[in-house]
């Protein structure tokens, strides 16, 4: 991997670190490609039992690097407005592969949110199974203030996590949730002092990595199916995943 993306294996836990601290780990096309590849590799590696996503320096992920994206677009402008719009839609659809992998892979994913988390960074955090934050964290949707509605599946993830009333407040009011307020609002599962974030998060990650892999995989499949399935279909699917987990031990 490039120096802009660090991948560290610690037993059954893989820690993926966005390493652009000067930009609060803002994502741009090349880094998004590398992150997608790293997540796919972790998802397919049977030795990896838990994935932790975090950022270097004082930030988790400030969202998309708009300057880098504008520079790319200026270097190869589409021939007409219609082509420009189609190209942008195609690129946005491809970019959702990252949160989809975090959400769908058959092993637990953890967002270790060490600082500012905004825009696309919020979508990445929301796509993880668990979110643990430092006391210095600042979380905000941020899109509307720059004239955008948001991407990366954030509208789906945060509606599932918070419920529609809180998700609308998060998206439309553009509030900043700092430290304990992020926990109280439901954006994260735990908030710890900055120095404790990494050891406490990795302690949980290692605990999860010790559970039977099949049980974890099928538990996630059942939970994911329940997010948009009916009660009856969820019960039926749960019977299948429970039986599969039993024979995979």
C-alpha cells in the first residue's frame, strides 16, 4: 500500500489507517481506490477476523478532498454538460463500494474515530458495525453548507442507526457533535479519553476476533437482512443463518 494508506495486522485484527493528516485524511480518487482494495483484501482473508478503520494524526476523515477532485476534473473535462453529469454519477456510484464493504463483509468492522469526522467520513463511520470515539471528536454531516446533499450511503446508514427524526436533524441542521454529545445523540457507542481510544478499541477488536468466524458472519447477515426485511422474512432468514452458524463451528 501507499504511504497514504497504512495496513497493519495485529493477530486476527487488521487496522487500516488513512494517512493524510495534513488534510484530516480527506479522501480523493486514488486513496479511495486503495482503501477499496485494502477492504476487499481484508474481507477475503480468512485470517482477518475484525477490521478497524481509523485516521492518522488528529482527524478521522474530513470527507472528500474537493480540491483534488476539482484538479482531476479540470485535467480531463468531459465534452459537454450532459457527459459531465453522467461521469459524476458513475464515479459516485463506484465510490459506494467502500461503505458497502465495511457494512457487508462477514466480519465485524469498527470505526475508531480519533478526531474530526465529516461528510464522506460520516458515511464510512456509519457503515461500520461499531463506532468508538475520542473525547476530542467532532462529528458533523457538513454537506449542506457546501451545497451538496451527501453520498456514500449516509442517508441510509444514519436513518437506520438514529431513526428518521434524528437523521433529519443531523443532515439538515448541520450541527456539530463534540465528544460526549456524539455519544448522547447516538452517533457512537463509546467515547474515551484520547489516549485510551486505541487500546480500548483494540481490546474490543481482539475480543471479537476470538469468537467463531462463522457465528460472526451469519450474525451480521441476519442483522443486515433485518434492516429492510419484514418480520416474517427476518424470522425465516434467521433460522437459516442460525443453522449455518451451527454447522460452521
